[in-house]
């Protein structure tokens, strides 16, 4: 791959955009580490690329250097979407590897927020006579790392909400499925991009969903399952309970019979006792902290009407996906969510409408 341009700024932007695209593709799939993209260029040709590995290691810079022709690395230029790490952890810092590879110049799009590294790479690399240019395409990088920065600064995971409704705003009816298969595939992609998924036992009992990712080749990335179930009303014959020894499944509850608890534990479910508030709802703040402590940085909530409305009122969704079908349900519909849609429109500054599904389904992303 090569780019023939006289304008250095355009060339640098081009290569950094490649690095940012590599980073964007793996957001949510790199464990506790940020998703990073890296591009190495020499004589105006890309000689190697790298992404943060799934689950977080090795880092993008390591992968790009490893994949490169070692003879070409000397005096090359590296473009990285995030400041290279400078601290020793389970592996040596990427700055050490960059110096050892005799890379001549490095661009990165944003400082890291991790205090072990933040704003330290430039000084270390300059000392090794490597020229460093920071904040190239920073605004684009900031959008990619919004969730990572949130995770670093807060005790909660980055929470994505999702709900589907008919054209006339009903979220349920007898046949259960409202949207078309293309919208459903996007829902599975959201499961793939999140490490955990949260629903209520009511939704579980109604839909009997498996809550896994059913896209060919991506089933191994199905999220861990979390259920809100105040009195342990979940059906013991549900797909979730029957499959709980294969997928980590956690149920948050407050009171229940010893027999029901024993049956669920025997099935493989992990039970977590949580206090309730004055409305008899489980303490969602403690639940989110528990989920974050389990290493879940990205949580998808496929809530029904009540849960979605409750979490919206508390301002706990970082972003939200509204799937709107082209079908009208009229008197066949249940749970009109017009109030939820109004709340979404008022609460979020950025609203992106995607009208590309076949059969005229609409997807709206709120951030």
C-alpha cells in the first residue's frame, strides 16, 4: 500500500486515519486494555500494521513491529492511535520496543489517561532521539476513546442500552419479534462488542433468549450474562439456566427460598445478594460496580420498558440504540415507549439515524 502525495500533512493524516480505523474495529474486544491501532511507514509505503490483540495483549505496537520486515524498521515512521505505554506490567513497555527497533519518528493521536503512562512517552522517546508529534487527529481519537476514558475514571462499566419497537412505538406483541433479520444481526453484533449483557428475569421468562452472539465465527465472543431477579422468579428450564455451566451467568437477587437458590447454584448460576431501594428495585449502582469488578468494561443492557425507563431516569446509559421497525402494531401492541423515545431525544446531544436496513427498519444511535 502506498500514497503518492506531496503534502506531508495529508500523508500523515492518511496514515493516522488507518491507525484510528484499526483501533475502532476492536473497541470492546481488548479486555481492560484500550484498543489501539498502529501503522508503520517507510519511504511512503506501509510496511506493517498492528492492532491490540483480543483480550488486550500483545499491544498494537508490538504486533506491528513483530509483523514488519526487521531490515525496514530502521528510520521508519510509526502512527499510533494512543500514546505508547511506558510502564512495566506483564510485558515490557512499548516505548522500549520502539527505541530498540530504531524507529525515527512517531505520531500519536491522544495522550493515554493511565497515570502510569500519561504524557510520559514523548520525553522518553525524545531522549532516544526519536521525534514525537502528539495529538494528530485528536478529535477523532477522542470519540474512539470516550468509552476507555470513561472506564478509567469511573467505577461503572460503559453502558449501552438497546430496545426495539414498532413504527407506532410499541415494544412488545404476541409474536415477540418486532424487527427484521438485519436489525437482529446488528443486535448480535452489539453482543459481540460487549463483554457482558444484563436483562431482567421477566424478559428472560418471556423471551427465553440465549443472550449469545449467533453470527457465524463470533459465537466465542458471547458476553457474560447478568440477570436482575429480586425474588428469583427465573424459570429453571430457561435456556439461560440450562446453559449456565457453559457461559458465566450471574443473578442478582434479594430474597428467595432455599430450594430455589440450591437449584440455581446446582445448575451453575452464581447468585449475588443485593439490597433493594424504597421502590423494591435492586440497587443498580452496586450491581454496576460488581459487574465492573468482574472485569466487564463494556455492558449491554437489553431492557424492557420498566428497566429502560428506570435507568434512563438515573442517567446510567452512556449510549443507546433504538431499533424501529417499519411495522405498525396498533391494538396488537403492548408497552408504548413514546415517553422513552422523548427522553432519549431530550437527554442525548448526538443522535445518528441509520436508514440502510432492508425492509425499512431504522436504527438510531444516541450518544
